[in-house]
């Protein structure tokens, strides 16, 4: 694996871990949450296939949808 591929793999794994932490305790029945979870699962699949570009894309899509849902106030405030 070349240096670029290794860096892409590491970054994807880092953001996947952060995504998992962010997902803890969130209501998974929120509309569009199934898309976040599907892209999250796709990330793992592409990592296993060593398709690091698609893995990176999938984790970024998951984050984008999740952040949009948060900004729209779709989750109850845990404070």
C-alpha cells in the first residue's frame, strides 16, 4: 500500500470512530437516520475491500447527513 492509500485509510478509520462516538445515544428512528447508518456500514465494507476512496466518501456522506440532521434540530438535546 502506498503512502497516500495508507493516509486515506487512517483518516477514514479516524472519522469512522468519531462517527460511532457521535451516534451513541442518538435516536435511530429519526427520519433519514437510516441513510447515516447505511453509509456508516458502507464505510466498513469498503475498508474491508481496500477501496479507500469509496470508504472515505461513505464516511463523509454519513457525517454530512448527520450534521444536517443535527442542525435541523432532529435530535432531542441531551443537556
